[in-house]
């Protein structure tokens, strides 16, 4: 199962859940360490991984080392880098999940309400000449406030090209829950109710069959 999440500050990313067969499951902590790693990979043993981590998962240089960095505010890093060295650290976005609550966590991103913003539109009109020129603000109370849905460029392009927002394998179908012999039945105005009740398989539903 995977779900695509969009954020205003960056590119879309996927929340993915993988079910592993019993033979491949991690038995001890060292098995998990072989899959989930927070080490800077060796540039000789794994040059591709080293380049990816160095380019996309390290913050900086900033502060005095790079005045042009976008995170700088008044000459200092707004994210408070560089930070003191810690012997033990963790990447909070990489987890080994062993509970069913992980499914609820993933689909929360599928069902969450999109970002919305309230904006104000004003038009400034200048009248007069020279020193007598005055700025007049034209206000339309009806169009003054607009309740809008915020859509980042990445999400807009994603939806224009109709890329998948979520996917699961194997596929699932939602079944209507009902008590025995109390399933809802829908019929056309032109249909005869007695004939419909005599139809073969009318008492069989996907939920009970």
C-alpha cells in the first residue's frame, strides 16, 4: 500500500507499507539495521548511495560557510545548524512497523482535507495630478474575501497528468455491511416487485456469499 502526500515546502513523497513473507522477516535487531541505516555511505563501496545522501539528505552548508543559503536569516541558519554532535541519532521518517495501526496512519494522508486559504483582493486607483494625487481603494464587499483551496504546483501537475494518488496490492473492494436478510434492494419504477423478489440469486449478496 502506498499513498502520495503533497507538502507546500517540497516535492510529493510516498508513504509505503510493505508486507514481508515469514521467511524474509527480520528476526533480530541486526537484520533491521541492514535495511534501515542512518550512516553516510562509503563513497567507494556505494558511490550512488553516497551521492544521493550527500545531495538530498544533508543540511548545508549555511551560516558563515555559505551566506547565500536560503535558510539564512540575518546571517544565521534559521534551522539552527550546525548542531552539536550526538553519538546516537535517528531518522524519524524511517520506521520498522509491526502493528496494524500503521495502515490507519498511511490512509490518513489520503483522507485529509486539502489546505485552504482566505485571501483579500483590493484594487488601488489613483486620481488627481501632481501633489493633489490621492490613492483611493476600491472595495467590493462581495469579492473582498475568497475562501480558496491551496494547491501547490507539484500537486497541480500531478493531478493534471492523472498520476495515481494511492494504490494497493492486492486490490480491495468495499462491501456493504448488513444484518441477515436485511440487505438493501433497489428497483426501478417500471419493475414489478413480486417478479424482482422471485429473481434467482436475489437473496445472495457479496457480503454473505
